[in-house]
C-alpha cells in the first residue's frame, strides 16, 4: 500500500488505517465477540500495509486495548499504534438499548494514570500517537494537553492528537505542544469538518484521521432499514438511522453505488477513495472485524476517481437527521 505521513513531522503510515473499536465495543453487542478472528484481521491489516491501528482505553472499556496488545505481540515494530484518553464509561448498561453511558474526563491526574494503564494493556513501552478523545468541558484543554505532553517527555508517547475539536481548541493545544493529528467523523455522510477544521489542518501540517468513514456502514450499502440494525447496537440510537430518516437517506448510498458500479469498485472503496482525494494529510480509519471487509477497504488505496466522479460525489445531498 502507498504511504503518507501523519502531519508534517508524524510517522509514516499506510493511506488506509484500521479502527479497532467495533471488535469490542458499541456495534452489535448482542453477538459474542470472536477475538481470534479480530486478532487475525489485525495481522492481515499489517500484511496489507494497513499500519495505523487505532484504539482507545474506553473501548470495552479496556478490552479493546488488550485485544490490540495481543494482536501486536511480536509485531509491534510493524504498527503505528494509536490510542486515546479522556472518555470513561460511567454506567456499562445504563444507556438506550443497554449500551454504555460515557462521560469525559480530561483531568491531568486521569491522563497521567491512564497512559500507564494503556501501555500495560497494549503490552508496549510507548504509543506512536496518544489522542485526547474529547475535550472535557470541565477542564481547560491546556491542562489535559499539558499532561499528555508529559507522556511525550517521558517517552511514553511519540506524538499527540486531538479528536472532535474546533479550530480554536486546536490553536489552544498548539500553544502548549505540537498537534500531530486531528480525528473527527468525516465521510460523504458527515462533511462538517470541510468548513474550517480540515482546511486548518492542511494549512498547519496536521494529519487528519476520519473515523466512521463509511457512514457507520451506511455508505457501503449494508443497511436499508432500521430493522436490519443488530440489537444492542450504537446506531439504533442515532437520529440518522431512525426509520424515516434512514429511508430519506437511501439516495446517498445509491449515489455512491452508481459511481462504484461505473468504475468497477465497491461502494466502500468509492467512499474511502473520495476521502483520500481530499488531500495526502487525510488517512481514513475504517473499522471492521471481518477479513473480507478489511481487504475491500485496503484496496480503496488503489481506486482512482476522475474529476467528474468527484464532482458527482460532491453533489450528493447532506443526510437527513442529526449526527448524534
């Protein structure tokens, strides 16, 4: 797979990464997890050149980091390992559909304790990218970011990143320590970051990591009705996936499929290729726990969209319904 760098001074990675969350957390939680298959998917990812592996301490909580740690045993030097801090599960089953209730915790003492716990679970001495999962509204970002910078100074993290932030929050963090990456939801399904955050990152040499780059499976054509969503699945509580909204949004998936059929690619590959066309600083991190979907996603690195293809995709309407 061709490679790029995360930001001006970040590590080199494959242009497609892997989000590990769904292997342990939030999606289809009624189905038993197959950790052996998930480990094999991570191994296959590395073999395909998908080197950026993204997890977080809140996924599980904690079990996703443990899974990634097991998968990278003996392969750590082949991966660019990213994890996150700043979110905690306050009630594991108290949310809608018995899903977890999650809150922010950006206190410096939480950050300091969390990096050591993450390293133990991941079975490594350092992470390549340590990210603030969300800005805690009760804690100035400078305090959270300063504690994360301590992890860099101690050799526990190589680079720092932010997630779901405004341009002003990026600027405030930059005044304390360099920002290597910003991670936000971005896809043909969610394009808010194109207004300010994405251009800012490009101008300032910051890598951009789109999560949910396939619209949580919608752009790949995997769901046409609310009833097709698995029980105990995070998507069941999102406004865009409610039945009336989902029906109205089917034209978006259809637009992606039309381009895919014309160029001989899959809808997932077209959705990812559109993101790659936004600039070399954009590295999508689609999640999967299935070998077939992993190979499909990785092959998007070789899909080339023409200017007319891109214009057609750009013209796809925005979805109906709020993101959260």
